[in-house]
């Protein structure tokens, strides 16, 4: 699958001057792993960089209202018409002026919904199309915050706080002051006035941009006493790599639905070229005749080659009667190669191979390693938390899972305990 182009916009609105509007972007592969540096420039620059790639757009969480009403029916065709009426009492604007997009309905019949102002969405898409960008998806940054079944994920960037609990929708708030904001979303418990601060049973994973770290460092450090655990990662180039990976998640709601779906806009550019179609059909027929003639000739050559291969196999492996047919020989050899490949890429060797990928370009060492039943436990010494994120991405790219079980700072470095699990564990 080709790489995707993730474009982050400063707002969901008209972007009138493509030469002045600052945006950022990067590329990810099919596994959500970043494949290139973060780009920054104007919208016109982004259009050039995105040429030939599928574009996914991220807009601030403050521009998209996320909620999850409970609806008694199932099926997208039946649900979407009910959403405006289910949310009418929660919205300050006229529902006729709003656009509604839905995610996957959950087992408890709650339905994730994204609500945006229709005129602002149309203006934003028009600005993108003016520079040649036609996105396949448009998502709230909050819905792109990656979900973690064991942690509440917190992202702080540009003065905003995005918080996704282990179960439930992400929310966007002003990051200042930090602790009251987390109390407001229910992440931190609130005791009686004048009592000691209560400790939450929540385990937190916090990403903060390097630009926001100085102004929030003290408040973040105080959180360690309010949460069961807190792993903080300062992102030197910003939080876009974290959000970009979340755009591939099924939990991220694509706002481009209904009248705004990409397929609906393609029809505006289709023209019925009748005679061109007839000419194309004739050329296709001639091409088919040519392919048929070539296929017959190649078939004769293949038969001659099969006879030669059969003679070679019989001479080289006289006791392997099952390999007399060339097709059988090929399948057997491929099976042996797969067995050898699986042996190299599984168990402790496979885990250490992933660690080697994650450690590229970093001064990191493995202190201890143990393996049992598809699980490898490592104690590693790393210079910074970015190496741990690289290790997690390397494991994910191979279909494995890398979990941070704890870390201890020492001498400006960190000693971390990591559990790497094979696929299916």
C-alpha cells in the first residue's frame, strides 16, 4: 500500500492565501510509521509535496464537536438520519447549518459522532481544492489521538490539551491550568474542598511538544503524584507523528461523509467522451488478441522449459519422486524457505531483530533479555524516550507489540523494562 500524506491545518475555515497559510505535513506507511521528515511551509508548498499521494487532513479538535449518543437501531443508513434529532438539544446552532459524520457503533449501541459547521467545512475544502488538494479524509486531531487499552493518552500542543481515555471519546480543552482541566474531564478525582488531593487509578501516557514543555513542565511533574503512573514523552518536532499514526485507526471519524464524500465530488469532473470510449474499446480488443497470441507462444516455450527442468530435477534428486513435476518442486522449495524464514523471525531472535531496528541511530544497549512462550522481556538502557517510541513503531511494523512496563532515569539516560510480544500473544 502506498504512503499517505498527513496534512495538518491551523483551523477548519477558508484559507484564502495559499502562499501565506502556515501548515505542516509528513508521510506515513500503511502501518502508521513515519517515513520522512516533518515538512513545514505554505498550503501551496504542501500541494506540491502531496502530489501523487492520498491526503488525510487533520484540523484542530476545537473545530469539531465529538460526542457519542445512544441510538436504539443499527446500520449506518438508518443511524445517520437520526443523529441530528438525537443531538439537537446539545447543540447551540441550527442542525440544518451543521454537518454530521458517524463512526462505528459500539456494542452498547452508542454511536461516535463528529459535528462541524457546514459553511466552514465547505470553505476549507474549497481552499484545498484551489491548490489541487483533494483529501480522502478530514479528521479532528482529537479523534486521531491513538487509543491505548491500558493508558489514558494525553497530548499537549499549541496550548491545547487532547485527552483520550482507555475507553471513550477524546476531548479537547485549554491546557492551562492543567490539573483543573484533567479534573473537568474526569481523569483526576476531586475530593471535598480542603481535603488532600486524591490519587487516580489511571495510568497516563503524555506527549507534549518541545515548545509547550517549558510552560507546562511544573504542572506535568505534579501530575505524577495524582496518577498511578505517568510516562512523559517530549516531542522535539511536535506531536504530528503521534497524531499521524492515529489517522489510520478505525476510531478516527472521517468527516468527509454524505455530500462531502470524495466519491461524490469525482462526478463533477466526469465527461462522456463517446467516441473516445469506442476507440478505447477497439484498442482493448486488439490488445487482447495480441495477448492471446503471445500467451500461446509462451505456453509452448513453457512446456519445453518444463521438460528441461524435469530432467534436471530427476538427475539432481533421484530419490525425490514427489519433485518430478516442476510446479511441485517450486512449492516444496518455497515451503522450506518459509519455514527457515519463520524460524529466523520468531522467538527471541525475532524480538532482538526488532530491537536492532528500533535502536538504529541511537546510543542504546540491551542489559538483560529473557524469553518464554512468545514473550521477550528486556531491560534496556536508552538515551531518551524517543528511542522507546522507535522500538514500539518497529514492533508494530512487524505485527508485534512492544509494551513499556516501567522506566528509571539515571545519569541523563533511562533504564526501561520492555515486554515484546509475538503476533497473537
